[in-house]
C-alpha cells in the first residue's frame, strides 16, 4: 500500500508519553508536519501544539480535515474508550488506536477477565460484583491478601491490593460510594498473584501481533517501592526477568489468544496492547490490559527503538503487520519521573523549573516533559508528574547513573523523584557480574 511520501500527523495527549512519541516521529522521514493537541512545553519543541479539547470529537475531526491530517495517533485511554477512533475513521481520517468496542480491554476489567476465562488465558481467579454486601461475603470467604478493582477507568488508581480483609472491605465501600470520583457500578475481586511484575507491549493490526519491548515500572511513590500507588515514578527497558522464552510464552499464551478472541467477537484489536503481567512460579499471568502506550514505559521504549515508528503505526492501522519487523538497540534505557511535591496527593502548580538545558547535555540523556507549560521563556510545572529524565546506557546501571546525573542538574525545589529507579535490574546485573 503506497502512502504519499510525507504525512501530516496529529498526536492527541499532553504527557510524557506523547512527548516521547512526538520526539520519535519528528525524526521520521515520513513526517512532514507534526501537531499535538493539547501538548505541553516540551512537545512544543517537536510539534505545533494546538488548543483542542480531545473530548470534543467534532472539533478534532474539523481540525484534522482543515489541516489535511493523514494519521491521528491517540495517546491516552479516555478518548479511546470514548470511541474517538471510530468517529475519526467514520469521517474518513486514519487513526491509530483501538475502536471503542476493542478498547473495552482497558475500559472494563470485568470484560477482560471474562475474555480470559473463556479463552484459557492465564490470569488470577476472580468474581464480579455489583453491590457491596455480596463482595464483602466473598472477601471474608477468600481471605487476604486480595485485590479489589473498580471495573472502569480510574487513571491508574482503581486497584487496591488489600493486605487484610478490613482493608478489602474499606476498598469495596470506597469504590461503591464514589471514592474514585464517580460511583463504581461494578467491581472485580481477584486472587493476589505472587511474583515479579513486568510490562509487555505488542503492536496489533486486528489479526497479527508483533512484540515490542518489555519494561518494568515503579508504581509506588517512595524509594523501596513504598507509599501510595501513582501513575508511575520511573521505568526501564528491557525487563531483565523477561527471557526470550518468557517473551514467547506471553505472545503464545496471552497476546495471540486475545487478538484471536477479539477478532472472533467482531471487535478486532488494532493499536498497542499493553499487558501488565505477573511472572509467577507457573509462568506469566495477565494482571490487566491497557489499550495504548504506557506512561512512563513509552519513554524508554522510544529511546530503544531503532526503526522508524511511523510506518509501524500505519501498518497496524492498515492491517499490514504480517511481514513487518522492528529493530531495537541492545542498550538499556531508564527514566526517572520528577513530580511536584505532594503528588500523588495535593500539589502546587506554576512552580519554576530551571537547569533543563544543562541536564540535557549529559551523555545519552533525553528529557521528556509531562506536566509543564511555558510562561514566556520560563518553564513551569503544570501537573503532578512533571518531567521524565531518560537515559540510554550499555547496562541499566549506566543508564541509571546518567539519568540521575541529569536530575541533579535540574533546579526545581518544588519537585522530587525516587532515587532508586531500576534497583531490581541493577541487583540482577550485580549478581551476574
């Protein structure tokens, strides 16, 4: 399938993931004009930022038509679950990402668990509940530790790993009384899997899936993986636990059966399938699916991707992945998230960040902006997770030391970061050497 040689591309989103995608696509010989809506201060260096409301599908379509957009790449899950890809495609605009029906893999935990059960995909045993009373009876019967999940989207905060039955009951009450911002209409309660977590990414075109790279992220806010869960405080790739044999098992036992099942139910999955895995004694088990690039994992994947991203996204959209291959740098990559003090609780916006240019001079370092905006010539914080300081290196340890060398050049008294990103991988490297 021939495309015109240069393309106008619109990225939807405003975080570190979108900055990493914009940075990678800006280097593509196929990209002519790159737009991002709404974007951030860092993305503005790679693409033209547009003040569009991503939830206003008609406005996005009108902009895409007026600017002859050849491909729309959707970053976050909320517009995907709201059916933006369907609306763009119906208007004759090519879009990368799953349809609303296919996005249920992230939009409904219960849907995904039922799909796993029907297709013998390894995952934790579970039950679904629409009311608190029955859920509590089940929890008391099962005992703790146990996992309580809100069915719908909750920005990474809808999962409670309860250490005690009392904690599980409190989580059930919190979700059914609107503690996540809206009332959960259904919750899933599942067994607690024991093992090491990994993130696995595959590019899908509705029929074929090809493995991208693996990563591991640090969800908790504090060093030593302590404190409340966040959207992610750092990540590295590849995940040392993911051997070639495990990668193959994930494709054969989890990804491929999912792609086949979605096609069979008339909702073929196109886009990125991001499997949150637990590597247990009996092998890989699916914790949950996301239907888009991860954040902050995308930042490390893009640093390691040698191939041009644009033709890969087009091939997924066009159903042409069968003969497609992607190449990766053998190096490790690591990202440290710098967040506003107080995150994931209350934090202040508008604080000044300095020293970014000096930090970017460190060898192997790339800085992706998440929650920033420019205030004239100054860069100020504009969110909870604000910067992703990323680096490549021959080993995770080398990538880590480069990333922290850059962090130390950034002057932002109102920010903080974890100082131990990559500790599991570095412990593994040390044990081997």
